[in-house]
């Protein structure tokens, strides 16, 4: 509000401008008439001299009006520039009236907008520690910017915890894959575990048995103050807290440690720890050992969860190690027996009749022995395959659980809510200022892209060629957005996501420039194929990171509404459940050049109102990395021919075959011999994947689809006998199984070689 004193000053000036010229003119005329008619003056006053006074005053008034007009124009131009988002210099304040007050207010507004812009720029550049102070308690934009920064900090911290868990899990998989003796393996496990959770001391106990069969806990390794302590410690079942954890088979977390429980020793003396974490190492409900960690700091929830998760893998590794040791011992005993049998054969050569009988007996024993060895060898390898399958099953289920929690968390983030609101407003205004001629040019450019770029790539992987007009959008808003971010995008296909701003000055491009770098960074960090934001009411795709030809189309009624993506969006639109999360199985997807595509979606709510849908296109490469161990099958214990696969309820692969990765031509040749069509073989060659293309019609798959976890030997469609370990996958919304297999020929190679030498 303009101060009253300023209003009086300006009012007084306006009164002076309005009435003083009239007053001066009247006084001048009266002066002239009075002095001329009464002859008071000796000489008459010239009329020009009398009129000079009002004329001069009028000139002064014109000068004042010009100065006032210039000030108002300067304020007006500054206001227009600020409304267009242009930076403006400070307006000089040389007056003391309403215009000066307005100019001062405009200067304050311009400075505050500059401060907010600089703060937003710092946040966009990743500087989440940038300082900023709102103008006052009613500065909603300032407080919203601070809330956005706080949300980004929280997301960053959650991402760091997830990244820590993923990297730590991968590091432990490397430790557990290395073949060592039990003592060395236990030592490596406790060292890495203590260092990973930043504890100060740790110990690992393994269950052992007396000759009488009585069980006890034997300390295999202990680590304290960054050095290994070579100690011998034995704990009876039920003795102390460690022995009690063995009986109860559940984690114990002590935050108030008894004085006589454990001491942490360092170069500065010894002291009680603040926290002790004791976790059982168990396979299903069988405990094979105990891990004990002590620390001066409190273990955080995600660290406790990580230790519990990795303890299952440690237990499987210990169990597999013991099985391997037992099998090795049996093989050594068998070799001793074979040697003894050869000595007996030499002695029996003295008598021909006895020799014949002895040879028959030896042959029978050899056959029985080798049958026993083969069964033991198969049993050992089945245990190994079962352990691998169980570990991969837990890892893949854990990864899908992370994705499910991640999309729920991300959908609740204020940045996603604001992005959907901004894109909804922008899509509603896109193209309003574009003429019919400009729209026609954009449509022509987009058609050229479909005909010269999209259709050749699509037709290269399918025999069912369709014209470009079948896919070409007709809706003006879709044409404009696909032109700006696809056909008019200077980056090549596959890298369209590198464009932040189309620089067309539209509200959509401003929103895209603000949110796209953040969403693209999230996609790259977690390996998703694409991320989509859709209107929860209409099904319009408001945004995608990767910018394929489904961008800006409608998934409820448009060209792709019958795809698995479209069906998922329609289901999310129809649901009233705020906790709705749904995953759809893989299907060929035309916008991705018929590559297999799977999606997961959940709604986005602003308060009680559903405003949008968040969709992730699933990361196929990440899933393959988990199952193949980054293509390190041998290090995973799968030898030269083993692999772990996911199979769907249609008996088709959901992951890539090992043979396709290691020997593409050999794999394609085997498909051709098995009877696969030329169309399938061409698709495998062009897409580089066997997902949804190779079919495993095995009894093992049928059993796993019916909920059975087991092992068996069977012959595949290529006539190759394999040892298979299988189990159903517990992943909501899909019916998949996991299968680990190895050629029987490789498994029995050593025994067959031994047969030949004998």
C-alpha cells in the first residue's frame, strides 16, 4: 500500500498542475486590465509581457509531466521484463512519491526472483547444500524450494543406503565365490563383514560335532581393531547369549551390553562396546553357525537387515563347502578301494578258473562302485546347483522387492508430484500459439523420421511390415511434442534423452528443462530402460526419459492401449488403492523395436487426489547381471556348461541364454537344428536376446510352475542330458520360475575318465 504522505505529495503536485495554470492566467489578465484601464502606469503594459508568465509556467508544467511520464514508463518496462523472466538492472529511485515506492518494490521483487533462480540453479547442478533464506513466513515459493531441496537430500540419502547394500552384497558374493578352506573362508567373511558395517570387533562360530554326536559352536575366526586375533573358543549349545541365539534361531541385538559380556581391545586400552549384534547363519530352519559383531556405534536398521540377508548366503556357502569336502573324501576313499581291487586282480591271475570268477566279481564291484560314485557325484553337484539356485532366487526376489519399494517411494516424492502437475499444465497449452502451416511442417518432419529412422529398424526384426502412417500420430499436441523431442531432436536415436530443453519457449520445455536432468540421472543410476509420467485421469503420456515413439501418446485409447504397457496403465487408472503397485510380464513392444519389455506402475497422489501414474520399464540388463554374475559362470561354480535362467508360465525364457552370449553362431545353429523358424532365428540375431524366443519344454519347469522346489536329471529338446535344480520365484504379479542346469557329461567327466583308465 502506498504511504499516505506520498499520496498527499503526488496529489498536491497534480492539483498544482491542474489549477495553477488557470490561476496564473486569470491573475495576468486582471493585472493587464486593471493597470491599462485605470492608467495607473504611465505606459500601458504590453499584452505579450502579460502572457509570457502563463506561457512560461506552462513550459515548466510540461517539463514536470515529462519527468513523471519517464519514471512511470521505466517502471512499466521493468515490470514487463520481469514478467517475461528477463533479468533487469535496478530502477533508479530519485523521487519521493508513489512512483518511487513502486520502483523500490519492483527492485525488491527482481532481487528476490534472482535469489530464487540462483538457488534453483544450485539445486539443479547438484549442490544440495546451497544456502537460501525465504523473505518471510508467507513466502510460499521460497519455502517450496527449501522443501524440494530437503526431499532431494532425503532421496540422495536413501539412494546411498540402497547403493551401499547393493555394492556390499556384490562384494560379499565375490568373497563367497572364492574356493578356500573353511578357516580361510571364515576369516575373509568376518573381516569383510566387520569392515562393511564399520564394527569394531566380530567373530564367526561354526557348528561342529563331538565323536558322540553332541553339537557345539567352534570359533573359526575373530577380528578386532583392524587385526585378526587367533583365538580358540568353544561354546556349548545354549551357553550364554551366543548359545541361546543358536537355539532360538533368530537375531539378537543388544544395545545395553553387560560389563562381562565382551571387551574391545585397542592400542589405547579396552572398553565395553555400545552394541552387539548376534545373527544365526541358517539354511531354511537349520542353523550352521553364528555371526557376532560388536561396535562402539549403534547399528542402523539397514545394516542389521544387510547382515541378516548376507547370513543366508554365508550359511549356504558353508553348507556347500562341507558337502564338497565330504564328496572329496568319498572320492579319495574310492580311489584307494580301486587300487586295492587292482592288487587283488593281480593275485587272482594265478588260477584261470579263479581268475574268471574274480574278474566277474571285480566287474560287478566296479559297476556298483562307479554307480555309487556317479550317484554321489550327482548328489554333490545337485547340492551345488540347489545352493546356486537358492542364492540367485533370493537375490532376484530381493532386487524386485527393491524396485517395488523404490517406485512406491519415488511416487510419494514431492518432486514427482510437482513434475506431473507442471507437465499436465504444459501439455494443455502446447501448440496453442502454433499456426496450421507450422503444424503441417512439423507433421511432415515427423513423418520423415518415421519413414527413414523408425520403420527400417522395426521392419528389420519382423516379417509383418506395416506402413509408417499406421504409427504416425495425428493429435496436434502429440505431433508438436514428438517433433520437438524426437524428429527435431539433434541427438541420434538411442540418445534422445540427452536433450534437456527444446528451446521453443513453451511452458512444456521449461518444465522439461527443470525435471528431466533429475529423472534421467535417477534412470542412469539404477539402470532402468525408461521412466514415464502419465496423466492419471486421461492416460496421456506426459513425459518419458528415453523418448521413443510412444512419447506423448495416450495409453488408454491410443495406438498402444492393447499392449502390456497400455493394459497396465488402464488398470492403474481404474484402481482406487493408494498403495497400488503392479508388474506386468514381458511382451514384444513396437516402440522399443519389438524388444521384450516389462513394466511396473503405481499411482501418484497429491493429497487425496490421484493426479498421475509413475511407470518404470524394467532393467533387463540388471536382471541378467544378477543371474550370470556379470557373465562369470565359472566363478559362480557353474563350470563350462552351467547357467541359471528365469522361465515364464509360457515356458519361454525371461533371461538371456549363456550360449547366446558366449557362442552366438553355435547357439543359432542349435536353434535351427531343433526346428525354430527363420523368423525367430533372425529376431535373436538382430535383437541379441533369447527372451520370449527360446522355449524350455521341460518337466523341471512344469514342476516349478506348480510350486515344487527340487532337482532332477532330464534330457532337453537338443537331446542333451542335464542336471537341473529348480524353484518357483516369489515375485508378485508374475508366474516365473528359476532354473540352474549343467550338462551331465561335464558333471561326470572325471568319473568317466577314471573308468577309462581302469
